[in-house]
């Protein structure tokens, strides 16, 4: 089987590393937009390529032998990009992919890592794959549009699987790395909004299961226990022996967030390695 991972950032790299045990029967192509990262990726695959997924020639070359394509796209750089940057990364890439499909008859599955942000603020209610999307900003709206583009090309001979991910944590993105700079500070609001997380190992594991079992449709990939922001930060700082933060009431920041169900993920047989946040 030939697999191409388009975009080897945090998730794509974790998947590539998990797939090393499968190399005897798997031909792997990894792509990046950064020349500097090729040396890191080359030992993990038969091919490591520079690929701009918005460029038809570049994307076709990366997918020309692929039976399965996993799109782990992310905007370039470390800073937050505007809505136009998101649109270029996701919408333009999937328009390019759609135009290439007649030239890729061997491609039988497309897997895309989207985000639970497409649900927006559900005021603390539970949401599932059947809940209508209601993104709270332009970035989320772009992700909804990108999902729609892919779901429109789902066919019995070419399945589309969309994994809606919670917030990511794991090596290189541990909770302490995210929150230690908040120690001793005063934060607006009370931190009562729910947050939904998933360990990067489980994202990679879910993608592997999606490939093996030929999953299709939309699947939420989050751990079993949503956690309120205040509890998450307070427990993280306490575990590191750091000073707690102080919460203050500010109605402008009031939000209850959402609690994301992962019932379908379990029904498909995936067993989480990290069912809840650990500190």
C-alpha cells in the first residue's frame, strides 16, 4: 500500500513515526513546505518531498502513486494567520485536489484532520457529529467549507474520512509548556468553559485505524472527559509546583464552550491510549 501524508507538522510527524513498524508492507511519502525539514523526514519514508498543496503539479507528483492520502494541513509559520491565510491553506488545497482526481484513479481514501472548532460555542452543551456546525469565527467557517468540499467527492470507490480533532497535546506541546507562563497572573472570567483535548498519539492511532478499517464520514477524535479551563490550568500549575492564577469576573469573556462526544470513535472500535488529560 502506498500512503502520502500531505503536511508533516505535529500530527503528520507523529503519524509517520507510528507507521515505522508497518514499513514492510507500506510505501510512505511525506511532504512538507519547508526545505529545512526534509532531512528530518527522509529517514521515515521512501520519499520526502517539498509540496505546496495549492499547486497542481506539486500535489499531483506527491499523490501520483498514493492509494491513501492523509491531509494534515496547517498554515505556514508559527504565528496566527488571518482568515485569508486559512482559506489559502485549506480551501485552495482542496480545490486543487478536486481538480486532480480524474488523474488519480488509484486514490481510494482521503483522510483529513479538521477541528472540533467547527461546532462553535455550544454554551456547555454536548455536541456530536450530527450537531449542526456553528463556527464562531472566520477560521472555523473556512474549516466547515473545507469539510464540505471533501464530503462532496466521497464515493464508494473513494472514501472520505474527516477526523474532527480536539485541542492537541503531547511531546512538544505538554500542558506545562502551554500554561506555565500564566503562574501568578490574574485572568479574566472564571475559567468555567469546557475544553476538549486529545493526545497526539491518539490522533495518529485514529488515523491508522481509519486507514486499516476504511472509515468514512465525520468522526470526533477527543478524549473521554471534557475539562473546564480553570481546572486544567490550576491542576497543571499545581503539578509543576507553580503559583496558581487568580480568576476575575468579566462578563465579556463569559463562555461555556462545548463538550464533544466521541461515541462514534468508540463504536468504530478505537481504544484511546490517553482517555483523559494527565498532569
